C-alpha cells in the first residue's frame, strides 16, 4: 500500500510538493482552508490529485503518513498540535523535495537581504557557466523544479525561518546567514531566542565538507557562535575587521580571501551600493570563491547585477521628487537600512500589520532624515504613538492612492518619497508585491 502525503496549503510550494509526491508514487491529498487559485486547481486536477478548499477534513489529514505544511501555517494551531500528538511528521516542502535530488545546495537566510543575496549568488553562478537553478522562498518551488525533471549541479535556495522550522534531515552544502534582527516574533511566542534557533537551522546537519558563511558584524550571530558547535568550515564577512579567511572591506575596496587566494574590487565597481548591500556582495563573493569561480566572472557579476524589485527600487521622479518602492521592507531593520541610505529629506510611507515591532531604533534616523510620515494601514495607533511629535507632519490613510497623493503634496523638489512599511502587508494588500505594484501604479498616475 502506498504511503499517504497530506499537503496543507495549495500555494506554489504546496502544489509543487503534491506534484512531486504524486510522481514518486505517494497517495496525495491537498487541503487548503482558503480558496485555491484556478491555475493550481487545474494543475491538481490534471495530475489526478485529490484536493479540498475552504476547509480541512481532519479525518483525511490525520490519516497521513506524513504532512507537508505551507510556511504560512503556524505550528501553534490545534490541527498541527494534534498531528504532533499523533506522531505524524510535519515537514516543509524543502525537506520533502530534498529527498529527491542529488544537486548540491547553496542556502541563504537572514532577517533582511536574503532575496537580494539569493538572486545575486544565482546571477553570479549562472554568469560563470555553472549548471544552477534558483528555488525556495522565491519564484518556482524546489519540489516543482524536481518534479519537472530539473537536475542541476547546484540549487541556490532562499529559506525563510518558517521553511527552516520544517527541515530536519535536509542539509545545505553551503549555508549563508546574513543577519538576525527581530522579525515574525508573533510566530515565535515573542521570544527572540526561538527565532534565533530557527535561523541557525540553516547550518544543521553540516559536516566538515560543508561551508557556513556568516556576518561577523551581527551581534546576535557573533554571540551565538560562542554557544554552538559547528562541524563545517566557518567563513565570516565583515566591514569592521581584516580577515585572513572570508571577506572584508576597506574605505574603498572589497577584499575576499579564500585558501591561498585573494581578490579585491573597488566599492564603486559594485552594482549594489549602500552598507547593507555591501554585506550581500561579500556573501556572494565568498560563495563564488568556495565554488572555484574565476575572479573575472566574480568581478563582472558583482558589477552587472540589476537588483531586486520592491527593494529600494527607484520608480520615477515627478517634478524633482524621487519615488522609491521598498515594499519588501516588512520589518524594522529592513526599513532602518532604507532610511540609512537616504541622502535627501524623506516623506516616509509606513504601516501595515505590526509583527511586534520596536520602532525606537528608527528614531535617530527619523529625526535626522524624515520630514513627514504617512501611516498606511487599518490600525496605525502604534505608529502614531511612536512618531507623534518626532516629525513636522504625520498623516493617516487606508488607501495607496491617497498615500501617494498626500506624499506628493508634502514633498518638494530634491526630496524623496519612500515606501518602506516596516510591517507586513496583509491588512490592505495580498502581499508586499501587490503593495509595491500599487505604489508604482499610483506614482505613475500622478
């Protein structure tokens, strides 16, 4: 009798897992408490996979040999707790998919910058002629790519903490940990140590043949390194030190040392500018050296990368006012980086679903750089309380069109309107992508 896999959540990762499981001879059932998108319904029907929407039939769910859970479903809900109580394994799509590929993996996580770093590393390897695909928390799911017969030498995989939580046997050949700052604490009992443990799962199961790349300047990471045992080779990157192994920067150069080889690039050569982006370039450079990429390709790739949509994305200038879309900034630290980059007075559009944010670390930057704040969300009370009196003007709205028009009215020539919400998008928008797209549309309609 075939084993039964129940997939909870029918988004990209869930449907990918279902298709791969069906191909591998599992009895598959997909259950989603919401509405399944038409294209996913058609795929499931085409593959002969049973599914339901708008409900979870517990009898079906509890008859599983194993459950693949969407990253968006919290572990705390009763159904997941009951699955644990019945000793039915609950895993992530990445854990499941990893069983069916021989490809090596570069896995990237961090509270901020992981999408940029993932795309940069992928761009670098692709440009260098490496047989590589990109998967995980970005684009096409790992399971779907394996189901479609893609069998590259390397997968570059972006991993969120939620995906890491459901990984047990999966191993990263090269693990990259960019930073750890408070985020998603509502999913971790508001305990930072739980979130830290989640992020460090990126290095679990690594052996002496593997590599762990990390930011030495991140205090949380530096502290945790003292408490944990690693079997892999540790390669740090820093902007505050000189390293014999790893990457570091001087006032005008990025230097990468690996084994007995060294290479340097002028900072002005890098396509990604700003302090936080320098960390992304450092991480990518180390990964490239570990994979024996030639210096020529590293230099070309770090100079030619185009950046990520919705991350400090310049939209257009209207009458000398520059509009920047940073909708991907869904936490305080991400917004801190955005504000730190600004060299002109800022009209800041902020707000959404607060994830237990502490806005105090933004205060110095707000007082220095922000002339007006527009709160965009269904509940702006915490933001208003935090920033009232810190800027000359503070407005509230629940409409992107109104927020953009308000910002345009408040802005002047040689100033910036920055959408950098520091919050999740789910109160007014489907996701940060829709939020960013609507911002760009509203700006172009001015």
